[in-house]
C-alpha cells in the first residue's frame, strides 16, 4: 500500500509542509509518485519517518538524524535499541527534574527557601510534621497567610537568627522555672511578652488573644507539653500561666 502526503501527515501528527521539507533536504523522500507527480509513501517510508520523529523528539538536529539513519552499518533493530536507551535516559532526567520541581514547590508552599539538608540542620527532623499540621489547622487563616508572605522573604541566615532567638526564650524559661520564679511575676511575664514580640517580628501579628490560644496548646498538646517539660518539670504549665498573666496585665490597661 502507499499513502498520500496528507495521509502520512495525519498518521504522524505532523504537517504536510514538514514532509515537503524533509523531501527537499533528502531526509525522507517518498518511494513513489503518481502520474500527476504527487508524493506516495510506502511502509518503509513510514518506518523511516517514525525514526526521524523519535530522534527529533530527543533533540537531535535534522543533519544529525540524516547521518544516523544513513549509516548502513546500523540495523533497524539497533536503531530501536539505541532509541530505547536514549528514551530511558531522558525519562530518568525528567524524573529527576520533576523531583526537583516538587521540592521547590514544597519549599515555596512552606514559604521557606531552604534545601532539605538546611531545614533539617536548622529545625530538626520533626519540623516538617509540625509544618504540615499547622497548614492543615490554620492554612485558611490570615495569620497563616501573613506568616507565609514574611517567610518567603527570609534567607537561611534569617532562619538561623530566628531559631537562635527562640532557643534563647526557651533557655530563659528553663532558668526561671528551675530558679523557682513565680509564673505571675514581672520576670515571667517579661519572658511571655518577649515570646509574643518574637512571633510578631518574624511570623504574624500575635495579639494577646492569639497568644492565649497558643498557651492553651502548650498544655493541651502532648508534643508541645513534652517540648517544655524537657526544659524543666512543670515548664509547660508555668509558661502557660505566664502568658495568661501577661495578657491579663496588658489587656487591663
């Protein structure tokens, strides 16, 4: 059987103009013509076209493709094996690219432009779990949106600074609890106020009402409670009470 140029273009998903060009440069010349001079392609021509399109998709130039296909020492089976290897390599590279894009999207959705190694280095292995949960619980809130906008502008050095500030607040809580400082004392409330200002500076506008809600998590959520209890026994309840006392002090004003 033979096929017209229009039929072949339809089979291959290309254009008649492209096939005319391939003929003009002797890359793919039809095996026959009609009495009126119209091109007619046979099955062998279609096989060559398939090879051309394979290599074209892989980024080879038309000149390179002509050299490959006109090499008489390479059999049709060898061409297929070569294409299979090239396609497999391309798939692997695309998968790597897709993985990189996914990581970038994840980082962007978190608002943190850090590599996985940097996130682990700064925040520890549990950070991702807390981040995912926070997004599920507060993803629709204005505070979450505000924190994401601010976080997107922070560098690794900024995050190291923020982590250091947070660690210093935790150190002060530990020292106060171990020293027997009362949770409703001025020193305790000052620590609570520094915590609130730390959140305001770096993440979102943390009102006293919002900080009260955070304080409830310190004692209601076992994970938060465990974090504070590692500082000193009773630290979770102590800091909860300090936050409430500080909020009461300022809201009375």
